[in-house]
C-alpha cells in the first residue's frame, strides 16, 4: 500500500482514495454480439493486457445510433466483427495498467476512452484529418464489467474526467466531441443564423453548442417533444416540419430580409425532402454555398 498523502492527477485533482480501488477478478459478465439481433450475456475472461494497455472497470456505458444499427445488422465492417463484446461509449476507472503505460495515469482515475484512435502517420493524419485515417483503430467492449483500452487509444484518446462531471455526462463525450468538431469546422460567427435539421441527441447538442456561441438557431423536427427541448436549450425558433406546409419559406421568413440561414446542420439521420428543400432554397439566393453555407451530416 502507498502512503496516505494525496497525489495529484493530470488535472491537478486529488487522486481517488485507495479504498475505491478494486481487485480485478479473472472472469466477468459481458454482452457479446454474435450477429444480427443476437446479443448474449455471457461469463468470459477479463481481458489480458499488453504492456501499453489499460484496463477500465466500466462505470457506465451508453447505446448510440451506431450501436443500434450494428445490432440490427450484426456487424460493422470496420468497427466490430462478431463474436465480440459490444458497446463503445464508456466512462470507467483505471484498475490495471501495463508496464509501459504513461506514468501520468494512476489507478482509480476516472476516465473516458474514445472508441478509436488515428495512426498519426498516414496521408490524412498528416493533414490533420484524423477522422479519415487509413488505419483507424477501433475498440469495443464497453458492455462488460471490465474493458481493455488498446495502447494507441490510451495514448491518444483517453481523458481524465473532472470530479464535477458525473458519469452520465462523461459518457456522452464522444458524440459531444463530434458536435464540437462540426461547430469548429463551420466557423460560425456571433449573430449568424443556423438551421439545425433533426432534434435527436446530436441535433440538440448542436442547438446548445451553437446558441452558447451566440448563434441564432432555427430547429426543425417532426415531433413536438424534442422541439420543446430545443427551445429550452436556446433555439430562437422551432418548427414542426409535419405541420408546416412551406418549411423553407418559414425558415426564410425568420431570417434577415428573407435571405435564409448562414449555415445548415443536417442531424436528421435520414435523408429527407425537408433537408433538400432548405438547402436548395438557400443556395438559390445567389450565395456561394462553399463560403456561406455548410451542411454537416452527423
Ligand atoms: Zn492515419
């Protein structure tokens, strides 16, 4: 046992108390994906670690739209090949580490680990487009008591969770990071008007992050409940597209001189006529779409 004097973690926070550390068993309960809609709860070995790998005790794991699609399809060409432990949005605490893991990491530290990490060597990585990496490494296994984090992810995409952030919020880091990257790429300016199409979790994150930056958001969705949430999160207007005959006209009427929005976020998950309508209406006003309008598929 180490001394009782508190150590500081990466963020300058006190390390978790020793009594919170756990003894790792050899077996664990896990949800293993075998194929289309075939997920089985099984007892399997706790993963063994390579010298640069980290073992998390899973505190919370979420299910996202990709998980749902993979569960229905039974596999994902790049992300997961069955049989494999399912799940990737996770917050956990470090309970074991290989000998060559960066010494800044300590047992008991609460972390989030992304489900992928770029190679940092290929053409796209060298251009700062890590999302297009030719050799993106994926990791699954969050639906289990313990989860192995590969060395590359532990080095590049594992983050300590500050004490003030609860597990439920921390586990949402991965989709939130996608949203923040999208907002960054949009280069929005204070006072801009942006249309967010779709008010699922990702669309609503866009609403919140854009309004925080002083962007005037017009939210579009098919159901009233998510539109009410969009209003609560700061949307200047929320339009139910099933109750509005001329969606593009309604959007234009809400913009200066009817010129349309400065940018459009497509977060509807499915292609829809409304998406095309708004974007086409906007483009037809004579703007250079490459400069004045950007649409993101999420
Ligand atoms: Zn790469």
